[in-house]
């Protein structure tokens, strides 16, 4: 496909470019990126027997580079700019033989490198270490997968005093890191790249600001780059939180409430403000939290409740768009009318790559109707 090139790298620890046998047999590559849970990939090869050695075994099935728990890196170059689309681990193999020559398939399925952080349950203590120290320590223990921590300290840290308490881990590293993030309404995710073999491990507040990506365009003649759009508007999603917490420091019962979202608004008429008389109310029932942690959890619940009020799904023509749609970033949408035009958050992207074809199926979301911006980057 003109202007688009695909490169596969495979190997046990340090992946190397795939040999010619792989590229000639490659049928499709599918990468699914989501801001909830791990990202994944599926690579399909057409396989067949050849030569005397092929009488006993298909060549690809026996190749050491395709073993489970090997690392796979997918790099896509569009208009001369390479981007790491996936850095993951092979977790499953599927072989489908066929009576027709050359129609057998061999499928590799896997998840991003964070799957290796979720393999072993631990019992570990971290005396005199706050959350940022613990997260940095855990992420750096996976340096062989190229993980580089980016840890944003929360507004208030309560460093434990060993004679009073010590943080204790009883779950996997990945789950413990996510549990620590949830105390402050934070998130943890891994972004492949920008260098091949490197992965940024982000622990911090949700990112909902930044320079918007090139606009998704529909119904605009030759500028159209997307099709098959579907729209959902669910104004009943937003909620506020109220309750009490017994502050761990003062031992006093203190009211906990959230009133509105702290997210930067992406719409003129956010649903949380429009349904004030009938908005959902959730009780805060957690205990053992400091006052700061309790308010952070309550606020995070309200913030997350407005994220999917408007949900739009569609298919992007990659050649026309001229770039990869980046997960967890803002993107513009135009050509669908004032109610739905404007800025959105990219929640999910599914990349499907075949010979002569590259499609990106996307899901974008925001907090309500009507645009907040007069123009969009194109």
C-alpha cells in the first residue's frame, strides 16, 4: 500500500527483524488498543509444507522466533514517519490445517508487555516507602522489556512510618500498581515507543488535554477520511458521590462529596450539569483512607462517569487520514453537525493491516453535546 510500510520484530528478549519467510507468509496483523485493560495483537500467517523437511513439519510452526512468551514489536511507517504500534508478548498459538494447498493458517495472539507484570502473586512489604517510590521500584524491575517509568506524584503523599504501618503487597505487581493509582484517582498504562524496544510506563492523573490530532472528517467530498459512523448519547451516565470517611490520621468522621467534574469540558452542554435534579448519587463506602485519598476516589468516580456520555464508533481510511490515530489523545470530528462536531477523547482503536489495506476502527467519547471549538486541525 502506497505510503505505508510494516515491520515485524521478534525474539526472546531483544527482538530482531522478521526473516523473509515470515514476511512472505504474512496474511494479516491486527492490533487492538484500549484505554481500559491491556492492548493486544493477532498475527496470521499462511503456512505450507515445502522440501523434504516440510514433510514432517510446517516450517513456521517449528520456528524458535514464534514460541510463546517471545516478544513481538510491530512498527508502522506512514509517509516516512515510523511509529511503534505494539510491543507485546506471544501468549497463544492457533494452527488451522487445510486440505487445500497453502490454505493452512498459523495465528499468534498476544498482549502488551504489561502481561508479564501480572504473572506472579507476591507477598511483599515496603517499609517507609510511599506510593511513588514503590511504583518506580516495581516498574524498573521489568527493565528487560524496555519499561521506563513516568511517575507523577499525587497532590499529597502520606509516607508511612514503620512503627505505625508498612505498605503490603498481596497481589501481582500490575494489580498492586493499579491499586496504588486508584487511591488518588490515577491511572496506570504502558505506551510503546517512541524508540523501538522502549515502553513508557505512565502512573499519574488521566490525560485529557493536549494538541488535537488531525480531524476525522465525514460527508465532505474528497476530504472525507472516515465511514460507517454510529452515535450513542447516554445522559444518564453521570453521577456524584457522597458519604463519610473515618480519617486515618485524625480518627474523625468527615463528610465526603463530589459536586462536579474536574475534567476539561469537551462539550458545551455537559450531561452532568443538564440533569442536576435527577443525577445519580453513589454512596462512598470505603474505609481506612486518608481524607485526601477519600476525596480523590470520590472525584475520580464522578470524573469517570461523564467520560462516555457521547460515544461514536467508525472506520478510518488510513491512507486518506495519513497518520495513526493515537489512543488516549484528543481528536477532532467534523462534518456531522453542530451537536456532534468538535473534540473527542480517543478511547479505543483497532488496527487491521493486510496486503494493500489498512483500516483503523475507532471509538471516541466525550461528556455531552455541542462543540466547544470553532475550528479543528485538518
